[in-house]
């Protein structure tokens, strides 16, 4: 799951936004059948490796997007100048999986921040291939003081809502510390480590070449499609719909015709899956299944 940082606007504008975006990951994981394998949150967008059916992963993506927009609207008073478009693509080869899994956690280092992936507090990088006696980075506050985690059930309802920015529940035994819903509550560390098997293999892929990074970026660009304003996309859809079926709106089409419209819009204009689902009035999971 990813977004294009160049297209995203005002995802993170404060330290509070970082905490909220980080903790939303756990809330969505607790209320989803998709499993979070790894993630990192950058100023403009998150990168997440999920494990699950396409349907479950789409639900996770939509839940994260919706809760993000709800948080921004509630805390800033509006969604003015906020653009968020999250996308998904399936990973189909073992080699590519090894490349993209590390890609999801070394974004901060790759983008020039003076931090290694295992020291980046806004991601899951410090969870993998670590000795048992290493202190989790979320236990240490900004002043270097170490705090003990506690079950979230110890917090009042107001404290929980203030931390999670959501009324959705997480398990009572999940641990929190220093304002973080700790990622080891829900991140599937064992699954991530099984991708690489050994520390040395993991080390090798952490040093990804620019060529491998470029292949991942190219894949994301292809999946994301063209970023066209929704008003313009509706005009394009109406014109294509009429040329194919002599109807100005997909609401008058049957399911097969709507799918045909989606395929043609993707072929001609490479619209995003989100826009195709909206324009063609089909579930995004079905669009992703039949449109490439």
C-alpha cells in the first residue's frame, strides 16, 4: 500500500499528525483481517506491506484513508488543500517481495533523513532481526527517559480516544507507551523475517541497488495511473461511455458494460483504480480483479 509523495498534500503537518498516523495503523490492523508485515510513515505518505486477500487489503487501505481524512477534517477544521490517493498492488514473486519489504522500512534513510531504518520511530524497522534484550525505541521519550508500557485498558475512554483518534476498539491487552500504540501488538514480525530467513540475507537486501529501487518506483507509477482531477475524469468517462454504449452515465449500464467501461478508461487514460471504481459504479476489489 502506497501513495505518491509528490501528489500528496498536507498528510503530516505536525508532530501530533505523526502520532495519529502511526497509531491509526494499529487501529486499522485491529479491525481488519489483513496483517501488517511492515510499514513506515513519511511526511507525505505511508508505505505498508500487507498480507491477506485482495478484498481484505482493499478494506484496510480504505479504512486507513477514511480515518486519515476524518482525523484531518476534525483537527484542522477542513480538508482544504489535502490530496490523498492510496494504492495497492499484489507482490507476485519472491525476489520482488524481498526488495519491496525493505523498501517499506528504509524510506526515511532513502529520502535523506539522518536515521537508520531500525532507529526510525515512525515505522516498524526496529522490530526485525533484533536481539531480545534490545530496548524498543518507543519506550524512550524525547529526554532519554525510559518508560514502561501499559495495557491500553488502563487508560480512560477519553485518553484512548485522544491517543487513537477513533472510537474503534483495539484489544484491551495491547500495550501503549509514550503516546504510541506499540507496533509489536500487531506487526507480523515472524512473517517479515521469514521473507529473508537469515540476518545476512536481510543485510544484503537492505543495501538495495538504485536499479532495484527504480523498478519498485516504476511499478508504483504504473499501478497509480494518471492523476486527473475528478471533474475532468467524469467528463472523460461520460464521453467514453457514450462512445461505447450510447449512454452518458454508467448508472444506466449493466455489470458487464460497466466493467467494459472500466477497462477502456484504464486502457486509454490509465485512470487510478479509485477513480475507476467511482466512475463505473463497481467495487474496487472487482475493478482490481478484472482490470489491469
